[in-house]
C-alpha cells in the first residue's frame, strides 16, 4: 500500500538495478576465476597421476 501512496523514484530504481548488475558481474567474474582454478587443479592432478603411473605406482592399489 505504501508504494501506491509513495512510489519509489525512478532514480532509486535505476541505482538499485545498477547495484544488482554490478553484483551479478562480480559473481560472474568470481565464477570464472573459480572455474579457471578448478581447471588448473584438474590438470595438475592429471600430471601427477601420469608421473606416478610412469614411476610404476598402482593407482588402484589399496593403501
């Protein structure tokens, strides 16, 4: 009911939308960084597994 009697100013709505857009962009950037980090860690794990296999380690052996 308050919005009918005292609607928000267009400028306030635009500021709020800009803030939300900025937050979304920051989250997208963080997501990209995390995806890159995960990819690097996967590659590192693959290289380590390859090295262990070359050294004759049985990857399926129980410890």
